[in-house]
């Protein structure tokens, strides 16, 4: 998959969290900018490119911004990665990292992180009677440990305004995954109470003005030199 104008890209997922095991996939996430001229046509350019072997997802700049403004955890981690996990960094990508807190808001972070975790934990509860296959239990344990990570990261972001991608104690997460395959509810109740207790360090709404300004700089940079304006001047 060849996608032009990649602004920022890095390794995410289990490798970034420190939860990878031998044989784990390496996931990559990034954002690209469609040529500005293509945004004015009858058919808009593709907003996401997804490939496997290697596993890579690239979102168009505007789509990524919308996801991040909505608190999407997967999108958000791209701008909080340790430096050594970035594979593509451009000046515009560095600008985005520098303004990452502008995307944050209390309600959207809570809804995105805890809301998603709640939904998934409810599914785990209905499957946690030990009656499913060993392969299903392994997949459920993996899902559970990542949901523990999701809850912890969401709470950190909610209460401090910062996001640490790499977990401190990977073994603890793997052990939890095995336990939570049977009963995930205690952890969910713990994080629900923790979010309720707060307090939050985040504003009520994200700061969209710098995001809009950044996106306009992207569009201006990718407008072909010498091209006429929309009004023909």
C-alpha cells in the first residue's frame, strides 16, 4: 500500500503498550493529507487506507482530527507515542503532537474510553462462564487485558491531561486477562467509581480553533504551486 503525503506514522498496539508476546502482530497507525485539489471534485478522496501483512491504518488528516476530537482512543495514541516508535515525522506531524491537548475534553474522553470499555466488558461478562473453547478463552483474555489498559489510560488522561502509552507492569496485565476471562466486573466497577470521583484536568469542550488552523495549513501546503483560486484569480 503506497499512500502519498504521510504526515505522521508510528507503531501502536501491543508493541507500543509493552504487551506484545512472541508472534504478536506489529500494528502501525498514521495520517496522511489528500492533495487539496482533490477535495474540490465531485468524488472525495478515500479517507482511510487499511492493509494487512503488514497491519497498517492510515487516516486522512481531516478524518483523523474528527476521530481525535471525539476522544477516539486509537486515534489519540498516535500523538502520545514514545519518540522511538515514530517511523514518519514531518514538520506538520510535529505540530500536531505539539497541540495534542487541544483535542481533549472531559466528556468525550470519558465516553470514548470508559464507554467503550463498559460495552466490551458487558460482552465479556456474558461469555465468562468457562464454557467456551480454549481458543476463545485466549482471545477473551487478550481482549480483557487490553480493556484494563484502556481504562487505565483513559483515567490518566481524564485526571491529568496526559497519556502514557507504555504500561508499567506488563505481567500484571497478562495475569488480569486470565482472571477477567471469568469475571471482569470488579475492574469495571473500580474504574467507573474512579471516573466519578475525578476530578478531571480536562476542559468541557476541545479547543477546535488550533485544530482548524492546523488543517488549513495542511491544505495550503498541498495546494499546487501556481494553481488558480476557486474564484479564478
